[in-house]
C-alpha cells in the first residue's frame, strides 16, 4: 500500500531537493523502482537533526541497478572511481557526479546492515513504501520502521565518528516510545537484527532475551576495523600465500582508480602517478607499526 504524506518546509538545500525530485522523475519515466533513502526520508520522519546533504541516496531494485546507472550516464552523470580491493573496501553502491549539479547521486544495489538477500530486502522495503511530495513531484521513500533501521545501521557502521554518535543518540531518543516489537520484527525480516542490536538494546526493557544471531564478516570488518591498515592486516593473516601476493600488489601498486577515488578525476599523468605512489608509501610507513600489532593479534583463517 502506498501512503501519502503532506508537503512541509524542508531544511535541506534547494539543490538537494531539486536533485531528489529529478531522480524520482527519471525513475518513474524509465519504469525503474527506486526508493530515496536517508536525506528527505530522515527529514520527513524527524530521524536526525537538520543538516545539509552532499548527495542523494537511493536504493534500486537489483534487477534494474545497472540499467538505471546506465540511464544516468547517458544524461551526463559520471561514475566516481572506486578501489578495486573490494575485500578491504566492500562495494554496495556506485556514486555518480555531474559537472552541473552540486550533489552526487549514491545508487545502492544493497544497503550495508540489511543482510537478507538484496532482492528480498528491496521487495520488503518496496512493500512498505510511502510517497513524499517534493514540490509537485511524488518521491517514494521507505516506511517509518524501515527508515529507522536504515538510519540505525548507518550510524552504527561508523560510531567512532562524533557526528555518527550524535545521530545514533538522537535516533534512540526519537524512538523511545515506539512499538519496539514492531522494530524488532522488521529488523528480523530485513536481516538487520544482529547489525542493529546496539540500537535495539537501547529501546528494549532490561534483561530482554533475544536470539540476535551473528552479523556477517563484512559487517564486523566495517564496524570493528575502521582503519584500512587494520583491515589489510586482518585479511592478510587469513589469506592464502597466493592471495597475499595479490593483496601486497593492491596495497603497494594499486590501479589509478584507487588513487583518485576521492576526486572527480579518472586518470593521472606519469609524474602525478609517481607522486601519488610516494605519498601512499609514506602514509603506509607511518601506520606500519599499528599494522604489525594488528597482524600479531589477528586470528588465522577459520578462527
């Protein structure tokens, strides 16, 4: 069932609202199922303090993901480079930018922390969608419970950052008087019971017993090892000798895409490439002692 919520003033920048409406209109025109997550959804449900957004986050039906990104590229959007070492930096989306827009579009084919199969997660999110009116354009967003869980796992994923801790605390206060059984049930359906546990435990009565399950290895790497050197050391310890050669090459001589992933560039001149490698090796030497400590502590494969 599609529910409608009335228009209201938004604290988001006009450029972000305009891009949100444009993405929703494009998806409707192309017949692609797209949900706008975070951003206008979090603002509409009052799930975080008002703040500016640097991108528009969407989650797309996995079957339509590549087609939708290709549609954006035809209209001048360009994929940002990403690190090919996807074990150290797992991929869940692609970010695209446009020279004439002030914000990126972050297109998700899955969302970290919602660990049921991607197809199942999307269908369950889609079944509880709500319509938010952005100007005169209907924009589809997740239902309230789903938006809460997305916000929860988003903040839990980076609790070492002060802004994420603040968002987590705000969300806990916002949900104090909600039906906790509804949230627990929905978390179970989306595969988010283990990943959202720190949030749900703050809302449940004391001494509540639940079978939380175990989060995936990817989630544990994301939440327990925020620094790249920690992840590399852990994965090195658990790798086979052949895999270690590949990891060493990725760490010392990554392709250009790994070096420019924080920018809009797609290539480097020879001199820039050498300078980037030298800077990377210098950073690596600074964090090497920490990596060696992590390597000594990390469990071997299978433990």
